[in-house]
């Protein structure tokens, strides 16, 4: 799920970097000091999630968690994802530093979309929150895979084939992520519902 | 005095070839076995055959073993390339440290005059 170095053309790399930096700067504006610990925990969860490999038949998939990060952190999710991906590319060699912009957009935009969606439909009951969390989780992974296909298209691949491949490879991830998001959100709603509220300054 | 290694090799080979039992030399064999010479040749052919089959079997087994070892090495390489617990811990430490500094700066900005 990470784009490696040298896959994308230089113009796309630079453009995505510019967009990512702008998004991160904008995201910084929404960060309130009292939210910092929550963002730190969300970032480290996102950072570590890609190490959790779930065995699936002959291969294994790993969690992505853009949906849950977006639902929990709101606009600050973009910053969180940028930091998480930066450290992943430094420490785990996931993706490359030149493709960091594209990777951050690939994860950050779904996170923002899912966060907004989650806040719009979550309502005030446990059931509606759980369903909203599940939707956010599934949609986040789906959007990320679609964006991946889109970015690969710019590098000259056959768009439909790659898009199908990326989506097919992520169907199990989408299902697992939906379940995990539903469980996590319902748990947080029961234990500490104020974590799900966005505080914007 | 330096003894050149290249000069040893032919001597060594010559010694080895003398040491090998040659069927043509009669004085090597006891006279009682002279009569059964043809059967010995047949037996040697049988021996060659069995040695050949054993060698082939051994070769096959060895190459199978080697394939398994190569597979193991590939798997090991892959698992070595995967990041482990230390890298994850380092990353979490970076994230918490970064946000800790941010929180510190934010608290300083909030009340810049407090010095404790």
C-alpha cells in the first residue's frame, strides 16, 4: 500500500509534495494544545498498525487505519498521517522519501473524508456510532486503494487493470478494517465518548 | 627454502595413480584369484553401476536439500528486511517526543511568564 521511490514521475512527486505540505500546514492550524496527547496516540497507532500483519491464505495483509484516524482526530489527522508515514519511511523503509507526498495524500485525504462522514452520520446512539465507525473504516481503505490506483495511473500503468488489482488486493483489508473500526469506535463510545468529539480552535 | 606448490601437484597425482589398484598387474593379486578374472570384471561393472546409481541418488537428494536451504535463506532475508519491535518502539518514541515538545511549546506560549 506504499508507493516506492522512483515509481511516480517527478512532476507528480513535486505536486503531491506541495499539496501534502499545504495540507499539513492547514492541519496544524486545527491542532489545539489540549488535543496533542490524543493526536500523539492516534499517530503512533497509525504508525504501528502497518506492522500488524494478518495472515490471509498464502499471503498476509496489514492494517492501514486511515478511517479510524480520521474519525478520531478530525482535521489533525492529516498532520498525524504525515508524521506517521515520514517515520515509517525512515525506520521501516516503507515507501520512499520522494514518494512521501503521494503516500501522505493517499492516506490523508481518505482520513479527512471519513472523519467528516463519521461526524455527519454518527448520531448519538451506540448503534449509529458503531455503524458510522464501520463505514469510515471501510471507506477509508477503499478510498486509499482507489487513490493508489490513480497515482499509479499517472506513472503510465494501465489504469483499469491496476485499479482492479489494487481494489481486489484490498478487499480483505477493507473487511478487516471495517470490523476493527466498528469494534474500536463502539468501545471508545462506551468507555470515553468525549474522545469522539472534535474540538476545533 | 621455498618449495613451489606447482611442482608438487604432478608428483602427488603420480603417487595417487600408483596407489590405485590396477587389474592388469598380476603380482598384485594372489595366484588363486587369477582364474576368476572374467567374473571380477563383471563384478566391477556391477559395482560401477551401483556406484553410479548411488551417486545419482545422492546428487538428487543433495540438490533437493540445497533447494530447501535456498528457500530458507530467501525466507530469512525477507524476515530480516521486515522491521521489528525495536524500530516500532523507536518510532513511537519519536512521535511521543515530538508531540511532547509541541505540548511544551504550547504551554510556554499559553503562559509565557510562568517559570517553574
